[in-house]
């Protein structure tokens, strides 16, 4: 086996799917699949696990992880460390990248296919660049595309798969330890790598979490914070972000829904019409025009979170 590993986004179907594409191409075992959020703490935890592979001939694929100003220095250090040991870095991502990210990080990589935005998701980029083409991969990539860009597929089966992935991944990442999250996301990538969409573990995790998710969202909706004319913010822990934001938008009648978890310091933004990608970047995150995420650490008061989000939105004139 070639000395290859992949580090991918831990929060959605696209991150797991992109990792699965690399696994299929190179026949990687699950111990070479790693997952992280956009934040520094999570990235450094995954990088520490990866160090055992660093050597001449090592290749790290980074997939579905976006770039923001706060993470540039961290990624430069990681990439330089790998290359100093004779390794290579290949980055596949479709989120918007700023000029500094392109100039300082992408140019350090041996290959960087980044910033493709709304045309392809990371799974599709990985599939294209790795020349993978089977009927299963075609269908899987179509489903991931709908999921990642918050589009509704026409067929019921695809909608069910997207729902099961969203709920099970949220269950794994919101309730597990760092080690258990790695283990369960690796399992999902292996399932996909074996040309299956789901298995009993994924389906059971989804079903078990759905009721908790609905109850938490119902409680959250009773205390929404309205910002400007177009935004509403809710606070809850352990909820599926797309569903939660959609319910905030429905309940408030606003265009932009924001869900924030005070326990983890992580938030998600969804919109119907507004481009919220720049707002996510300003809040130390990243994403797409209508679906993005961010992190605000070491702040425990709802009022302060609302003020920070509102201030950033006002600067961008989107609230």
C-alpha cells in the first residue's frame, strides 16, 4: 500500500464522501482516514494523529476543509512539516478561499484544486481528479451534491439517504469523544468505499437521534433572537444544523437562519436568498452562499453571540 492518508471535514456528507473517494482510489484501510472541523483545535488533534505517517513518499489528501484568515498560519506550519519530511500535500476543496489563503497555503501544496464554489462539491472534485467512474459513484456524487448545496432531490430514496447521513453524522459529532468521532466517520467512509450507501449502524444512529433532534429544535424555537429585517438566531446543543436553520427560517419568516451551540462554540448559517458565505468567513468559518458554518470560542453568553453575529452582518449589509 502506498503511504497515503486523507484528512477531511467531519461535519457532513461531503466530507465523508470525499474521504471515501480517496479510499476507493488507493485501497486505503480505515486507519488512514482522518476527520476534522475547520477550527484550530480540531485540526491540530487530527494532525497529531497523522504524524506517524510523515516520511519520504507520504501524500496527504486534504478534502472539503475550507480556509479562513485565522487558520492560515496553522496550515502553513502543517504543510511545511510534511514537505520537510519529503511528503506531498494535495488539497481538494470547493469553498471560497481568500487571496491570502490562495497565496500562502494553496501555493505551498503540490496540487490545490480549491475555491470552485457552487459548481462541484468536494466529493465531486475528488471523484473527477482521481478519475473514478462507476454507476454507484455517479449516483452517490449526485446525492452528495444535493446534500451539500442544500438542494432537494426529486426522488424519495435520495432524500432518505441524505436525511440518514445528516442525522447520524450529527449524532456522532455532537455526542462522541474525539476518538469515537474518528472511529464512526471512518466506518461510514468504509461503507461507501464498499459501494453501499448505508448500513444498519448508520440507520440505527439516524433513527435514534431523530426524536432528540426534533425535541431540541422545538424547544429552541421558543427563544429566537431577531436581528435586523432578515435574520433570526437560535441557540441549541446537539441538533442537526440544516434542519434547525430551516425551522428557524420557517418560524421567523426571515431569510437567514442561524443556529449556535454554546457548548461547542460552533454555529451554522442557512439562507433562502442571501449570500452568507462572507459572514461565515468573518466569523472564523467558511461555506457556500446559502449554507455555511463558523466558530466563536470562549464566549458563553447568548447576548454577546447575537451582538457579534449582528455586528458582522451589519458590516456586510446582509441583516
